[in-house]
C-alpha cells in the first residue's frame, strides 16, 4: 500500500490558487477558533476582556501557523477515505471528527505542555478536547468548504471519488 503525497493536488495548482488556499485556510482557522473560544473564555472560564484578548492574540499567531497545514491534512484524509458530497452524513461526520481530533489534539497538548501544565491537567484537558472534537470537527469542515466556495475554490469534498 503506497502513501500518496498529501500536497500532490495542491502543488499542481497555479501559485495564485495555492496562495488563495493558504489565506482561506488561515482565515477559516482563525474565525472558527474565535467563534468557539470567545464564549468559552468569556462566559465559561469567566476571563476578563484583557485576558481573553491576550489569549486570542496568541491563538491568532498559532492558528495562522497551523491553518494551511490543517487544510492540507483534511484534504489528504478526505481523499484517502473517499469522502465526497454524496457520502452519508455519518461518514462525513466521522471523517471530519477524525481529522479535527488527529490534528488539533497533538497541537493542543503541545501548547499545554509548553505552557507549563502538569500531566494530570493535560490529560483532563485532552479528554475534554477529544469529546469536543465530535462536536466541532464536522461544523469546521462545513465552514471550511463553504468559505472555500465563496472564494471560488473547489470544496475539498468535491474533489474525491466515491468510496
């Protein structure tokens, strides 16, 4: 079984399209993260606006760095699983949840470890994040494909062959 190059399709696009994909992926990662994090930080965690803005600025930097790699990873998994617009809702849910969890959980755990969290805190937060992936993965995939279509890019699910 051979492993396909996850950037093969992307690298064959003209430079302008690759740049557009980059900016769309970064935009989607940042806007989605803010929409999810703002209520959690301001309401659930009862953070001050100042603390919230500080955390969001750090998030902006990190999300800008991982936005495109996430898009490439999602595109790779979508292609490997054969997920497309005709796939069942359950398959689309599971694929997007898997992509979200497999990419975001290691990033989150690394950030927590670098931030000085202890092992018990990391494990508790990772468990919670794993549960949230089931609620966030598919909405993120829908939002990413929607914004891609707004900018004239083909949704990732439109590029796969039926499985």
